[in-house]
């Protein structure tokens, strides 16, 4: 059971996990409560959280399969029990967990006779297969099955379109949502005008993350959505870098950070995550490996600090600065 508290005015809000279970590798359940809330707040929070849980959290899916031996999606292959379409549908159901940014490649290479399952997928270390027993195909003869896969991290749905078909390459409908269902309910108590509410949240996930992780991720995404309203209407965030005759000098935006702290805006930087900066996978993975998760973490590093990262060179630093220039006005 997890309990956490936050004080709002004279009330101390408290949330806790009151039930948690793993039905199987691809189905996890969690039940959480938040209280005490004044009348109307539980519904406001519950509706927002449910929408964020179902629509804002990213997941990882197989989005394309490729094999030169497949003439078309609805063909059959001698020695394979399933049709190509059935194999694609089985690949759609594979549950993956990753900290991937963008897309990556994986492949299957198996020889029959025997069953081909998710454990036969060879993928990068950043991608984890949640349930290795998930069925893909049954080979009834001693033949080779080789399929190239594209894995993508995204949110919402991705529907294949007819013009996405290429030679030997077939797009797969993807449901990126790791939360399979979310419900909220409200218990009201008290007398007269002093009624208070308890919010109950129920979360079911596909096993790629726990209900508690989903709750944290949805909350973080909601915070990100509302942060712009904390800014003055005409305000633009200015970050300062030192350049001299085209030479990149240490990347400490120290002076600007001091001003931000004085203006009590450090919390905003804490909640701007590097995931939002559209970084190339190489740079993103290097920063994550060094526990740089937010813009504040990044701006507190100097060029010297970044150059200490293994295989992180001056070109990477310049590219990183260019991305910051793209997102912010830099004087």
C-alpha cells in the first residue's frame, strides 16, 4: 500500500493504492483513492485523469513487417499453418516495453518445424518483450521464417493506409495505449454544506507498465499541458548561451537560471522533460543514461560535463544547442 500527502490550503490531500494485482503478464490492475476533496473536485480530477490515462500515455508497438518471400498480405506460405494476415495480427498483439525515442528495427529468424513466439524476436536492448510466450506462427515443415520488424513508440492509434504498402513491407495497425481501461467513481460524505468527496481510480494496463506507473505518467502529462497557463501571455522563455567568434563556450545558462529561480520559475523547468525536445535517439539515450531527465537537469550541465559522456562529441553538443534554439528564443 502506497500513501502520499500534499497540503492544499488547510486540507491535506492523501492518495494511496488500495488494491494491486497482476492477473497475468498482459493484464495488471490497480485501484487508487484521493481524498479529502471538496464537492465537485473529484469529478473534475477523475474525468481529466481518465482521458490522460487512455490518450496521453505512450506505448511501444510493432508497426511494420517485411519479408521478401511474402507476395501479398492475404497469401499463404507452404509450411506455415497461419496465413500472412494471421501472422500480422499476431504481431499486432505483441506487448513491448521500451524507453525508445522514435523507431527502431528488429527481426525474427526461426527454423521449423515448431512454434514461433515472441521470444524469437531479436530487438535492441532498449526494447523489452513483456510476454515471451505470445504466439506468432507455427512452422509445420523444416523451413526458415525471416521477418524484419519496425518498432515504434507513440501514443493513441496508428491505422494502416493502402498507400503505406511497399514491396514486401506491410504496415500493422497499432494500439499504442498501454492502459486498457480506466474508471473513476466518487464517494461523498459529510453533513450539510461541508460535504467532502473521495475519488476512486481503477486502472487496467497491458503489463508494459504498472497501474502506478501509468498514474504517474498521466499526472505528469497533465502538468505539462497546464504549465503554459502559468506563463504571462506575452512571455517567452529566453535561454542564454555564450558564443565567441563561432566557438562554442561552456553551456551553463547559469545567469538565466538565477533569474528564473528569483522569479520562482524553477519548477517550470523541472517539469519540462527532454522527451519534449524532439531529440535524436542517440543524444536522447546518452542524456537519459546520465540521469538527465528535465530541462533543468540539462541546463545545469556545462559543455565540459557533457563532453565527459562516453562517445558524446562536440558535434553532439552543437546539435543539442541547435535544438534548444529551435524550441526557445536564445539571446
